[in-house]
C-alpha cells in the first residue's frame, strides 16, 4: 500500500472552524504524549495551553501545583508524595486509557467502513435503495415499485401468520400463545 504524501510544511490555518478542530486534535495528541512520557519514565509533567479565545487547557500528572510552584520559584520540585503502589495504579490506568482510545479508533474505523459498504450496496441494489434510502430521493416509478413490494411482503406475512389477519388494525397486541407475550413473562 503506497504511503500518503507528507506535508511539506506547517502554515497558519485561515478557516476558524478548521483551526479550532486542528487545535482540539493536536491538543489531545500532546496530552497523550505527555501521559505516555509520564507512564514510561515516571516523570512529573505539567502542560498548559491557551487557545485564541483565551481559554486554557491543562494536563498534569500527578498534580500540577507543586511542579508549577517549584518552576516559578526556581527551586527543585519537592519529592512526589505518591507511593510506588499509586504509581503502578497510575501506569495501569494510563495503559487502560490507551487501550480504550485504541479500541475507539478501531470502532470508528469499522463504522466508517460499514457506512461506505452500506452506501455502495445502496447505489448498486434497488432493494437496498428502498431500505436505506430516503423517500424524497425516490421518483414515482420507484415509489410505485416499493409499494408493490411492500404489498407482496404484507401478503406473504398474512399467508404465514393467519392469526395476524384476525387482529383489528388499530390493536398491536401479541397473541397469548406467542412465546414472548408480556402476560407470560415473569420477573423474579
């Protein structure tokens, strides 16, 4: 599979919406990198970002106050009050978060592939167009075909389920012999 061409440089994004989206995505990447650095090296990390509208975003592990105070005063930061057991828990939680983010990316990828597959099927199959399409997108001939197909399905249901015909059209209850009828269900 050929690689995508890399960007030749970084330039200012003129469109405010795209710039805001890029900031959000890059900020998430920076915070993830800081989290990974902390997990791998047990380093204490503080990161503060200010966006265009003067809103701040911050990330710290484990606590920002002692690190910021030490930085501003020029002193060595005090020893962390987290125990080894707490550090192990933090690392495990960070690893779990990483796995969840990875799973979410894979799920999003599957959803996107399914949407593309559905769209492809919809474009190639008339029945799929009826099932997945919008009524507004169908012309009169297609609507007529859809009506006849639904009528055929209704007739097939009536042939297979004789009890269905005897029900009044405005009542949507299940027959008593139906295996999942609410009157037969018991909650213990």
